[in-house]
C-alpha cells in the first residue's frame, strides 16, 4: 500500500485554498507596480447603433493626471481582436458604433481614478441608427448571422414528423447569464527592449492573448509574453474577452515606455464584456402513444451580439446537445447565430450545451403532460440504448451509463415515494405548491475545434529531488494545478508537496489551448504524464546500466527508488543521476485521439467521450407571489475514476448552484435605448447562501471508470454538472402545472424568476 501523500485518486485540498481564504494568494492586481506606472480606462459608446459624426477628446486630454489618449488611429498594427480571425471586432470603434458600451478610446493617466473620471468628459456626436437587442426581434427584422450557421440531420425529419401519431410545436426562450467572477478583467503590461512586452493578465487563454497583442502591436508573437498565476474565477468569460484589455495595456505600455495597468470597475466590466448567449428555440416533436420520440425539428436562434467572437462554436454545441440523453431516429437541427446590437456574447460554462439540453428537456416535458405521464417515464423510454445509439451528428454513443446513473439516483433519492407525496400535497389545494423532477445530462467532452485538443507541459527535476512543473492550463479556482501535480506525484511516487507548479506563461509552453471545454485536466494531465514518463525512462535506463539489473527491477514507490535489491531515497537517487549527467528535464505533449469533425457534412466524432449525471430537485412555490424555495437536491454524477474526489465534488456542487442561478434568478435586461440595466450586483441577482437547497446531497459515481484512455481513466467535471440545475427548473414547472391539475405544460421561460412563475400560475388559472 502506498504511503505517498497526495497522489492521483486521493482527496487533497486545493493547493491555494489557505492562501485564498486568508488573502495571501497573489492575483494580477496584487503585483507591485514599477516606479512611474500608469493606469488606463476605457471610454465607451453611449448609443446602441450609429455613425460617429465627431469625437472631441480635448477635455479628456487636459483633465488632471492624464498623460494621453489612445484611439483607433494610434494602433500600430491591426485594429482587430476577433478570436476566430473574422476581422469583425476592432479594439476601438472607428466610424460606427455597434452596441451601447463599445470601446471608443482609452485614457491613460497617473492614477486609475484620474483615468476613470477623465473618460467621462468625452464629447461624441452620433447619427443614431436602428438597433435591435432581442434575438426574436433580430429574426423578424432580418438581421444577418454573425457567422455561418450549422445544420445537423439524421433520418428524414419532415417525413417522420408528418407520419407521427402525435405532434407538438412550441417555443422556449432561454436567458443569458453574466459570468460574475469575483475577480474582474485586468491586465498589466511592462514594456521591454525593442518590440518586447510582458503582459500579466487574468485570462483563460494566454496564447490567444499573446497572439492578439502581437497582432495589434504589429509584432511577431515571440515579442510578447503573457503570464497568468491564477484567476479569481473565469467560467469562460476570460477566454476571449480579455483580449481587449491586454491589447490596450500593451499599446499604452509601448507608447509611453512604462508599465500600464487597466482594471475596469464592475459596471464597465459587465457592460463591455460578453455573456452567455440567450436562445429562442422553436421545436416540433413527433411521438407515439408510449412517449417514444420519432422525429424532431428544431431551430436554435441565439443572441450573439455585434460580432462573431465564439458564437459559431457555441451555437454548434447547442445543436450537439439538443438530444441530451435521448435518441432521435430522425432530426433536423438548425442554428441561427443572430447579430444584435448588444455586447458580443462569448464562452460560458457549458458553451451552448446547456441551452440545447433545456430544449431537449422541454420536449420531454411537453410529451409527458400531453400523455398524462411522469416525465421520468418519458425520459427512460427515450434514453440512448433503448431504440438506438447514433446521435444527430452521427457519433455512436459507446459508453452509455445513463440508465444505471438514473436507476441508482431514483432509488437513493426515494424519487417515486416523494413524487407521490408531492402530488398528494398539491391535491389538497392551497397557495403553497410543490414540484419534483429528475433530469439527466449527457455531455460531450472535447473542443469541437479539433486542433485545440492538444497540450504541452515542461517538467524539471532538480538535483535535490524537488520538481517544478509548468503546463499550458490556467488555474481559475477549479483545482487544475492541484490535479496535475497529483498526476506527477503519482508518476514518481513522491509526496505532492515536492512538486511546485509555476505560473502559466507563453515563454515555457507555446501554442496552448484555452482552459475551457472541461478539458484542462484531460489535456494537461496527460502532457505532464508524458513529460514524467520521459524522465523516468532515462532514469530507469541509467540505473539499470549502472547497477547491472534488469530495467523492470527499477521501481518508484513510497518516496524511494528500488534498484534491484538496493533502495534509495528519491532525493539521493536523483542526486546520483545528476552527477552521472542524466537529463532531468522534459517537454511533454498530448493530443486527444479518435476525434474528427466535418462541419460541412455535420458528421463526425467531435467528442472523445461523454460524461453523465442526474439530479432530483424538490421545490415549493408560493402561488400568490411566485416566490419559491429549493427544498432538497440529490445529485449522482459521473467523473470516471476521480483524480481528486474532494475537488470534483466541489465542482459538482458549484456547477449545480450556478446552473440553478442561470435558470431562476439571473436575468439580463436591456432597455429601449439598448442599454444593459442589469450591470452590477445591485441589479443582477446571483444565488446567495440563502438560495442554496435546504438539503443538498451530492455523490460521485465511484464505480465509474472512463472507457477511453484518459488521464487515470478520469472524466471532465467542470461543465457537465452545470446542467443538473435544470432539475430545479423542471420541478418549478411541475409545481406551476399543479394549479391546472397537470393538464398542460406550463412552458416556463428561463430564467423562471418569481415574476415569471407568478405569471405562469395566473395563465394556467385562466
């Protein structure tokens, strides 16, 4: 039995936990500024759409503390930070404004407060133009797509719908969501020699920030270094949105030859940066008397904002998950990435998948109410494996453990007895109504842009036996560094505290992918393991030769190395290897196998594997006010063979609450002038401690093991459990439906705020 502390599979506290709760953890804003450092602040547009007639910045330039102002004409390279290379996202607007809050210029001053105050002094004349902020209005107005749409087809949907014994058409509106990370956007740039610049930033994608800064400055990527020690949350909001701030800081630093920091306040952060896409989904589902789905036609229109950003892959993934856990024999699913005069929406935990899953669950709900059945029965009748295994994108589901997950949760949560009790309670009438729902999630793991499924790592073993690891992933609180360190500790069989993981930097590991798509541990863990394997192979070969033993008798265990009959402390063994000139450093690399995707045909294997989970939620609503309480939640989630059960469980809990918030309290609202009015914690409600389920039971499926050769046979955990919050949304729907004796699907839109719940109750009471 191993006595090694912190190897893979063990519960281990997050490596920064103590520092974070005591205030000892360093973030970008904690970096001591060099002498003479300046501060930048953005000047934003005050109209939603229009031509810039004149921009007078004279009062800005002469304001106290102001050193200068940057506009589009000051950009030395290219005025574009589009992450997909469509050249549709300028750093600063030139002739036209596309949304309220678009960056027009940046003030650079001796203090942040001076820059912030000066930015308000700009005088800009606009020739206003028509603007549209709502996705439905954009469709009606014939607004263009911001990127090419996608269609997925399997079978003959139109024919199958026409032949179906039963058919329901409907529409569901699914709201967006602000990332509300604790740490906002921030960048600090330090100018170097010649073309060089170093940028410290809170970004999930250092390599993209590097390339964007180089693009804007007109220099090669090797002149730019981007460093990230840790982030105070990201959730996708720092995957591409940081490009603006990095570019502005770097431009200013090179222009004035001193360090420049930019940190918007929370209002500007929320106004100027993208969010989760909200969707308007039109569905047409054909089914039979047993509830079996025969055909689906779905159109998924998304509010994408003024530029493409990541809306193409986000809306693609919505279609990939429009089946959730259910087999559709015939389906046609179409995306409509609509342009709107709003901030350009971006990545958010789940990356479009949650919106697709909501649509799938709405269709299940429609069928259940139409047939007078428990929605869980309809779910089970349509699970993959019952009638078929091929998805609408033609990938075969080979690792389906959903039936077992649901069966176990149904029993452990006592679902059937509790549902009967809920129905009995509601039958008594009264203003307090209850609802309960068990919803599943099947989530595909991999970047759908196949080339992003790669990672690198750099591992050094020093001659005192300590190890230093650098990998391409970024730590945003999810425990990535802890897990990857455990992988290396496991490989060398040394205590995890012998391993130090340094800041993510483009200097050490190049061309990294974003820490996103739940792939951080999968990719970087394997890259680190590859680096460890290279060093171990050299050590084994050297030891076998030196001591004249077979290679298979050289073993690493319990902080020691056994060579034949001799045993050495790990540090002593490494010291001898160093003295013998064994190379103790390696660059590891990993690329995900088996995946391929042809967007033109809508077919392929975009996902390496699927992660599964299910949740039961019980709620109580007040039919006089629409307010509600989440009484109890039971979760069973699949993370394969966990790298760190304690961290994984925390991820499941956090994802559930964030998903619940998206579907219940978090509402984005634009006024008639196209201004985002929910732009601060005072007007945008995330779940509080008081909103937590009164009884919250989370378990990992400890028996699960990934069928694919992932790192230690684990599975991704960041995004899949986010969709378990849909069980709260469905439970609210049942409670509402009770006022009309469950005869009709309430068709709640998301977020199901108390106002929407109350309106749905009144509508059913008629």
